[in-house]
C-alpha cells in the first residue's frame, strides 16, 4: 500500500510517495538504511523550535536524498539526480518539509503494519 501527498516547497506543489519499495530504492541508490536515517533526522530536529535545530551537513544531505527518492517515486519525470532536482527550487527548507515526510512515512508504515495484522488474522498466520 502506498501513500501519496503533495507538499508545498518554494511555492511549488511537489508530490511525494511512500511505499514498501522506498527502503529498497533508497538502499540501492545510497547504500543506506532509510529507517535508521529517518530516526536520526527525527532525533536531530527540535519539534518545539525546528528552525533552531542543529543538523550537520551530512544530515541535510541525508534528508535531501530521502526527499528526492520519495519525490522521484511519485513523479518519475523529475531529474535523475538529487542535485538537478534541488536546482529547481530557490529554497528548500528541511524544517518545513521533514515533518511532513516523516508523517507521510509514518502513515505508510502504520498502514503496512495494520495490513500485515489483518492478513495474519484472516489467514491464521
């Protein structure tokens, strides 16, 4: 089951898609674990004062890669590299976009867990 949501970035409506394919796509492209990376990013942002969170450059790059994979999954016509894609925006605020991506991802993983529970109940597995 996949979830799709538009997020406004720099005045543009950008579709993002979360599905079971995302962890594999992310792992194949960046050789990293999206679950661990999202957890690390979530810990690094102060929910009460996101603009004053201290994220290092590595965390910012990680976030941009996650956002790119989810945007490319929603719209295959976007450029083939995160750099080219990001070049289409004047500003791209991690503090605006990350909470929405985490929410979209959270909704998706909850839906997958619920689907597995329902399947197990129906099949007796």
